[in-house]
């Protein structure tokens, strides 16, 4: 089976295409669609068999929960037992948008969708194609990222086709994703709201609305024994095929260390890949160098991260060295994904020099 790929206007999606895609979802099928973060792989969130098809298509572990997408704030009450006041405040501030919130689930949500948990993750995307598809498909659409489990998330329809084109029914092409990183996830099943996954909406933005918010310790841990409460917490994610190593430290030391390691790789007969910025790109003379964006525009780094990681899969690069990107607002989200992609393989530039 080859997925039907249909291009749509991001602002004025064809109603007939949306109707057909919605019909596929209502019949238990799978439809990939754009959101402002990354492309999602949609299925009827209230149909256990449809959720199982998502796991099968992606090769995704069944204990890794799916996010339920809605397109009407009033539909949230159908999915959850209780909506805390602080969650309502966040929804007013950031929905529709790149924010996912976790609540105790209602009985209507099957555990096949929640990864066996008694909680459910819910998001209201701002992308118009996503919103219209959700309404056409039954109002409750489970949708993880539309890629093979573990590989970089898709930010274009072409990425989806490469990974899942032979195992799903339809791909809606709405152009490149705006944000390029998955949504921020905040857990409201505990007394103090907890960030389980950083994203475009930063900790400081959340604190401005909620006051006290804490970061989950699992964000800095690589403990695979923990049952994941949100997507991306347990398993290696976002990874290119080649080994990826993140180099941390002062910019000058990082650049010097990467130049040295790249030269050594070339001497061994290997082709090293390098992830650089506009500010450092011209300094690397060895290997396959990819520019991820500018440190003066951290959103460009976030937007291009997965595209750059995927680009190395089409090359013969045997190892990839990346600068670290601890930028002011989105640095935590960018580094969360980059470190996951590297399997937490990090070199300190000063140590490398010594």
C-alpha cells in the first residue's frame, strides 16, 4: 500500500480532501498531517485498534503514550476527569499552540492510546489543516510524530513519505513545520505542575502564567528503566543513523575540538559530519558541514534541527560532531532533542584539548 500524498493550502485547505481524510480516520485508518511543531500520524484516539495501528506503523513501543489532539477547547472535558484552574490558565495563554497537558483520563480514553497509563496527554494545535482534520475525523485524534520510532521527527511531508509512505493511508502536505520541535509537555497530575518535555513554550513562559513549575528530573537522565509518562522520556529519539557526538564548551574551544576530531576522522579514511551555525560554518574545512541556523535566531536552529539530522542519513558520514546550542530561550528544548539523538554522548571541548 502506498500512501496518497495530497498538497494543501495551509490557510485554505481543500474541504473535499479534508472530508476524505476524516473518513479514513473514522474507518480506523492512518493519516499523516502537518502541525506547527512537526508532522503527526493521526488515528481515532477512542478506537483501541486504530491506536495499535499507530504503534505498528511506527515500530513504537506500546508503553510510549500518544498525544490526543483536539480542535475545540470544550472537548477537553470529555477526555479528562478534572481540569485544574492552572491548566485552564495555560490553555487560555497558549492554546491553540505547541503545548501539551497531561491529566487523569476519563473512562472513554482507551489505555491503548495512553500507553497503559491512567493519564492522558492532550494538545490543541494551531495549524489550520490539523484543526480541520481533527474535526472531520471525529474530534479526538491520537497523533505521535509521523516517523519511524527513534528517527528524527518529520518537518515536511517528504520526511513522512520516506519513513511511513508504505504503511499508512494518506499524507496531507501543508509545507514545512513552523517550530520544528515537538510541543512542550506539562503534567497536571501532580500538585506542582511538572515539565516532562521542553519545547517552544519555555519554562520562564510557563512560570509567568503559573508561578511555581518544576522540571522533571528524567529530562537530564538516560534511565531506560522508568515507565515513560510522556512521549520521548524513555527511549532514544531523534537519532540519525551515524553516531552523533555533542561537543560542549566555549565557542572557540568547541570549534577547535571539532576541527581536530574531523581531521583525525579523515586520516582514518572516514567522512565526518559537522553541525555548525552561520557564525562558524566557514571555519570547518574538513568533512560534510551542515549549517543549522544562526545563534542570533535560535528559532532557526530549532526549525532546522531534524532536517539537518536527516540530511546526514543521505550521506556517507560515519560520525557526526555537533556544536552545543544553549541559546537563551529555546536552548533547553534544542539540547534535549540533540542529546537524545546522541544517546547522551558528550565531549567537553577543554578535556578534548588536554
